[in-house]
């Protein structure tokens, strides 16, 4: 539930009980994180839009600095993991960053992922899954990473259409076919990104690129409706029982260390009925961990190994400039996993 418990966190959980501590953590806005926010003020790029980030990355005669913006994002991520008092929230943010994986090493994602982290993942990590899914579908970083920004009616690109069903919602066993991938790719034509001017790097629907024909997707005939076709698809995907089963299975693996079929089924029911990520987590964590559910022992991932050591030693990492190099050597540099399945 944390990146390595500090003594004061153990004392707090012991004093109020693990269940109450989890409830406290599931409401991160109620936790004062002023010390962390003060540390983040030394990072100057976190609030800039994509066009401004492109400007600061442009070195004119020295081409483009591909490491400047991702470096800032990685430093912010490590500072949050090491110093934030909202530890469970940061854990869930990392989970969704893996689930909706985007590698900064592809194209303009070295700029756009910072915006995705700030505007897509972090605001929706403990909210409604449909909101998170929709924000990701509109994310320029995701559209560029999975090539949807170049998809048009003459050449529909299937990359995002496939991954939004296989990895983001239904799962590979969720009951869709290759024909469903092709039809969803047709729905997604025109979902693109601004490529020039002061609004560079923002989402843009381009109706002239959209396939206006009727589609047959998951057994349903979808009448021509432009941008609204995809919104309808996202509604169905977010509410689909296979999506709830897939998400809660992944959450159980991440937070309980393995399979917990009965808890997963109840968590999936909570997610289906409310659409709320926190409702599903509450079942897994309160009815699971807080009530004595056994956690499967496992090796720490490199990020956990590093952050827990720093937290246990009460280390001062400052700008955390050298730590990304250590994580690269350890094999888990944040936002660098090349394929869409995430670390």
C-alpha cells in the first residue's frame, strides 16, 4: 500500500487500525501533502501545456532535447513516491500508468506523456473508470503512441482499437474478434492531434478523416454519428462485465500479490454497479488486507526496491537527478516500457 512504510505511517496505522488508515488513504484530498508540494515547486515544467513544453525542448541548432521533459516527469514521480503522504494514491497512479502504458521513447510522447500524467492519470486514478477511459482516449500521448493520429477512412490504423479492448478494457479473452478491431478502428478515424500552431499537441477531432459508414461492432450496428460513435463504444466498454473482471483481477494481483477469486468477484460487482474505482479497491483492501487476507510474498520491482530503501533510510534525494539512471540499469525506468502492456 506504500512505497515502503515510514515509522510515522506504521504508528498511524497501528493507532487507528489498518482499515481506518486505508479509508484515510482512499480520500487523498483530505491528507495534507504540503511538504511534497514545496519540493515540487523546484520543477518548472509540470504545469506547462504541450506547445510550451515543445518550445523548451527545442534547442534550435542542437535539434530537440528528448530527455528534458521526461526527466522532469521522472523526478516528479520519484519525489511523489518517496515523500508523498498520499502513498496509496501514488500506488494507484502507478497502476494506471502501467495499465494505460505510454512510452516516452516514441515520437512526440517524450513531450505529451507529461500532460497525460497530469491531466489523464492523476485526476482520475480514484474516480470513475469511464472518466479515466475517456480521458485516455482523448489523450494526445495515447493517440500518438498507438498511431491513431494518422488513422483515416482510407487507411484505418488498428493499433489503438486493438489495445483499448485487449489491454484497457475487455482483455484478450473478452469476447471480441478481429472484425470488431477493424470496425472500432473505423469508428476511431478522425480522432487525432493538432500538429501546428499554438494549440500543438492538443486533441482534435478531424471530421474530414472519419469513416462515415455504418459499423458492426460487438454485434451492434453503429449508425454514422461522427465523434459520438466512439463515445458510445467507450460507454459499452466501461460497463462491460468482462472489463470489471479484468480490472479487478489486475488490481488483486497488484495489491494482494495474487489471485483472490471471491474478493475479485465482489470487487467486480462493485465496479459494475457504481463505475467507481475506489469502490472496487475498498472491497479488495478492506475486505481483503484489513480483514486478514494473506498476501502472497513476492520480490520487489526495481522502483519498489529503490523507493523503499530511500524511505526507510529517511534519505534526502533533492532533485533526484541520478536516480533515473539507476532505474534504467535496474530495468524499470519510469515511462520507458516500449510495448503497450506496461511494466
